[in-house]
């Protein structure tokens, strides 16, 4: 059964390359020009240069073509997901969200945005597109509330190099992936400002406490956050300068410019968390500080001073 992927960016292309091991893949690019270029060169030169697209990946710009696939992976930035979904009839489809974020305007996660689909699922966890595309071993979380569908997806989307673990905790899995990006911006800022490895470990750990607080308040199980989709991805993203979220933080910390065209999910998610915190009465000092940092409302020395001056408390 063919898999369809909507979004031919770095991650969509990498997933297409990995899944081509199992059978045909239809990859939907944003424009005719991009589709033709990728079909001709058998590469995604903009987002994943140097990786050859196997022959059984069909690249198209036509939505009706990709919609013939019953399993659809959505690999577009979270803030853009809704505009892809509006008007699509997904009542016969299993929609798998591969994006990691919370929508700023609504506070919704990707599976809420995909809720019109027959089934909605999440594929998330520690994985750089480049690693997956190069066939390096990777383990991810596949979350779906319906266990039969989850098992079918787990089989369909696992490959010899991509090992999927299953959970029914969709909220926990999608929040782990969304929230770790916010903490990664903070950790990057710490390192960019030269505040040291100890400060980063502190921010990562206290950031993880905030991730658990949000997730549990929104109905997730705390132990889901201990898995690949939470702690696993947090560790990767807060420690590798392959991460765009971490690199934005590095730039903020060092007072350098950062290319606004780069997809950085944590910025929007940090802003969305302001509303989530207000609605649920949550104290999220690190997430709030990262939101202020990306919105230029505080600089790194001010952010550090703010966090260090908080009342002393139990861990
Ligand atoms: N790159 C990575 O290593 C990983 C990315 N992800 C997630 O995958 C999602 C997508 O990220 P990437 O593929 O890396 O981003 P990207 O920037 O490489 O690609 C984004 C895709 O969305 C499309 N797009 C963007 N704006 C659009 C618009 N206005 N209209 C139509 N299409 C538009 C782009 O053409 C592209 O296909 C994000 O949520 C990210 O967190 C998850 C795991 C790993
Ligand atoms: O989600 C990712 C790794 O799991 C990719 O991280 P960035 O979006 O920060 O590059």
C-alpha cells in the first residue's frame, strides 16, 4: 500500500527516502517547479542536498494524486498545517502528523488540526532528517489512540533502519515533540552566551519539568514524556547544533542574526504556550522566558537574571 507524504521539505523527503525501502511513496511538493526539479534531479537540492531519491518515490505537486494514498504523512510546519487540511476530505484516510508544534492562534496540536481524518496519529521522536535519509539507525514513537490502527502503522512505517515504538498517548507524544523545541532554543541561548554546560544541564532539566507539567495538565501520561518523544528528543535537540531550534538559540545568545526563512517550530510553540499557561493556570517560567527572548522582549542576561531570581522552592 502506497504511503503519501505532504511536505517535501527536509523531513518529508527524508521519510520518503526511508520508506521507499518498503514500497512506493508519493511525495507532494509545494509547487510544480519543485516537483519537476526533484523528479528530474532525483534530489531535494534545497532541503536535503546529496541524498538520492530512490526510483519508487513519485514526486508531484498535485493534491489529488497524493490523496489516493490512504496513509498520509503530514511533514509541514505546524503553523501552516491547517491551511493544507482545510477543504481536504480525509474521511477515508489515516493522517499521521510528523510536525512538532502547537498552533499559535488556537493552542491546538497537529492531531487536533487533523481531527477530520478517519484516524489521526503522530510520528515523533529524536531524528534529524539528514540521519534518517542517510540510513542511520533511528528510533521513533508512533502514537495513535486506536491500537489496531497503531499496530498497522507501526508495521507499515518501520524499516530496517527506522524502529517505531507504539503508544496510545497521542497527547503526550505530540506535546513532547512540540515542547522540547522551546527548551532547545533556551539551551542554545545559554551556550551561545557562554553560560556553560552546567547552566545548560540545569535549563534542560527544569525545562523537562515544565514539559511534564504542561503535558499532564493537558491529559497526557507523565511516563510518555520519559520516552523517545519527550526526553529522547529533548536530549538530542538541546545538545546538537544540527538542530535549528538550538541554532536559533545559539544565535540569540551570541547576538547574531538568524535566517528567518529557516523552520524553527519552537518560536511559535513558545508563543502558543503563553495562552496554554494562562488557560490552565500553569507556571512555566522557562517557556515564558524563551517566548520573550524570541519576541525580543528580554535579552539573555535579563532572561538569566529573571530565572535565577525566582523564589527558592522544592525540586
Ligand atoms: N528536519 C528535521 O530534522 C525534522 C523535522 N521535523 C518536523 O517536520 C516538520 C517540517 O519540518 P522540515 O521538513 O524540517 O521543514 P522544511 O523547512 O525543510 O520544510 C517545510 C515544508 O513545508 C512546506 N511549506 C512551508 N511553508 C509552506 C506554505 N506556506 N505552503 C506550502 N508549503 C509550505 C515547504 O515547502 C516544505 O515542503 C516540522 O514540524 C519539524 O519540526 C521532525 C523531525 C525531524
Ligand atoms: O525534531 C528534530 C529532531 O528530532 C529536528 O529538530 P530541529 O527542528 O530543531 O532541527
